């Protein structure tokens, strides 16, 4: 049996007195799409950043394909990563095509070829060629999200991470982004972790779902089981109720 | 009393830890000078932003200061019959002190603030995290080009500022104070020594490095939100200005102490 593509064991992270992650155990199989759900401020983004190495965990381990991430050279892992940030995080000093082709340009690809590839990738996320020469500030929120997704998938990553991909979008655009993420995962065969509190994202993107609360994974199961999990945490989350084990005071 | 001492101790330790982090940041930035990859396009953009686009403000500052200096020296020298030394004192004042310091302070105002605000905004909007996930080292891509560009460009700006300051003195000296143009220029050129120019350029390089370093440090370590960006920008400009003035005293002592 092959090692999980991404695995965390007893992952812990505190900020001052606040224990955000309190022993997270996760395993994501190669090619699997895991969606981590949980309320705002429950540490979902912190979990993602600890896996990526953007934050240093206080304890526990992160393993990538069976090897400790701490022992990997940063580029050995990050060269195979695509990341969609909550706000897009497009470089606003660069036009859209240079954002999308960032890795290619950095690695010395000819600008003409890099631009062509960027326009092709933009087309894959439904953005027309004319957007290539615009700056991120000239795009709408939904277009920025799609351009950011194009940047994330441009180098055909083996690992795709999405942080609140539908935050701030209307339901129709959110559906478009969810479908694009699912298509990208299917087409690339990438292992994906998506952070969200949007149930539509869960139903579209997830193979498996983990619910994070109080610094721990409270429930994990297949996406299809989320509506009849029998778990009080999941039922409260799905119902959007203020009554249940998930505290509304965070 | 114990609580007060504990607070002072915690404050001191916090300050020392911050100083240590800053020193480590500066050291890391410098070591990247000799470690590839290098981003030539980013360096070119930084040179344009820091050097070329600072020319108007540097030129105007130097021009007005040189003119005002000529008026002051004439008025002051007049009290003891030494008004003829205007060309020499304007030249030495601009090249040794006012040129480097004023250019340094103008760069702190224009460039340090810009670097700090830009990097802090990038920090707040996760653009720096995005760089990392694109396996690009922010120290190499963002910090090093700005440090290098400022260290290279500000000495040239200082040279231009020195010349324009002298020009400002010449305009006032010949147009308002009755100096003969040829004599004014000859006195200026005869009086300046190579060490004066060397000190001016050296100060420019150090001030440029400090201005960019403060912008980068405060920007890269910015707090969250608009308040974080504002604090980073304010802190960077104040720190750069103080560092430039302190470095000026040290360099003047190093170059010209008897």
C-alpha cells in the first residue's frame, strides 16, 4: 500500500495562549480531494499553512509521500504545489498573464511561449485572452479568483491547495469556481486539500470531508455521508445551527 | 516595584530580540548578494523606481538648498568680512554634508515609505505567501533587488544632488549676490578635493542601503490590516531617517576627523 500523499500527525500550533491546532491527524491518499470544513476562526487556514510550510508548527509532523516535509528541500515540495489563496493573492504589480506564467518566466521560459501558455490556462478557467494584459486590480472579484486558480494550475501541480475558494463570491460564480477546482483535480490527478465553510464547495469538490473544531478533527468521512453522518458536530454545521457542540464564541 | 522591574526587563528583552531579528534579516539579505538565483528584471525595475524617478525631487531639493545656503553664507560671512567664501562653503557644504543627507532623507521619504507600504500590503494580502508557494524566496525576489538598487542608485543621486546644489548656489551667487560666474566656478572647483567626493558617494551608498533596508524590514514584518500597513510605513520612514542621520555622524567622523 502506497504512503499517503499528505499526512499530518499530532500537528499542534498555538498563538500566544490560543491553541489553534491541538493534535491534527490527517491522511490524504494520492489523487484524493479532501475538503476541511469548520467555522470561521477554527484554524483551517493555519492547518493549510502548516502543511505548506508557511507557518512552523509547534509540534507534530507533516509528511509528503511518506517523507518528512521538514527534511525536504523547499523546492522539492513547493515546485509541485498549486495554491489558491482566499483573496487570490495575485501580484498586483504584474499583468495577469505574468501572474499565471510566473513559474515559467522564473524558470527562463521565453516570454512569447510563456504568454501563450498563460492565455491557454486562462481559457481553461473561462477567462478570455483580453484579460491577459490587464492588471489584477482591473478584474472583478470572480475574475481574480479564476486568474488565481489559473496561476495555481498553470504548472500542472501534483498538490492543489485551496483556501476558502468561494469566499465573497455570489452563488453562481461560487459554483463556477467549485466546478473548475473539481475539473482541475480530475484532469491533473492532483491530491487536493480545500478549506471552506461553504457546503456547496463540499458537495462539488470533496471526495472526503474532515470537520475541524476546537483544534481537532471531530469527524472525517466520505463527502456523500455528510448529510447523514450521525455526528453532532457535522449535523450542527450542516444545519447552520447555533445549538450543538460547536461553540459560537471563538 | 517588582512588577515595574519585570515590565522593564520584558521590554528590554523584547527590544533585544527585535534587534536580533533585524540583524539576522539584514545579514540574510546581504548573504543573498552572492547566492543565485538573481532577478535582473526586478533589479532593473527597482533601479528605475529608486534612482531615475527620484531625480526630480532630489534635484529640486538640492537646487533650493544650494541657493538658500549661498544666501545664508553671504549674510553670515558679511558680519566678519568673509562673504567672498560663498562658492567654497556652498561646495563643501553640499558635497560633504547637505547633498548626501538631504538626498538620503528625501529617499527615506519617497523610497522607504514606498517600499514599506508595498511590501506590507503584499504581506497583508498574502502575496508574499503566494511567492513562497511558487517556490520563490521573497528575500531574493523582493528584498535583494531593492537593497541593491538603492545602494547603487543613491550615490549617483547624491552626485547629481551635489552638482545641482552647487548650481543653486551659483544661480543665487551670480544672479543675486554679484559674484562673477567664472570666478565662482573656479573657486568651487579648486576648493573641492577627491576625499570630499569620495565621502559623498560613500555616504550615498550607506544611506541608500539603510533606507531600503528599513523599508524592507518594516514591510516584510508588517502587522495585519490597514493599521499594520500604516504603522510599517511610518516606522520605516522614522527608522530610516534616524539611521541616516546617525550614520552620517559616524561617516563624517571616519572621513574627516583630524
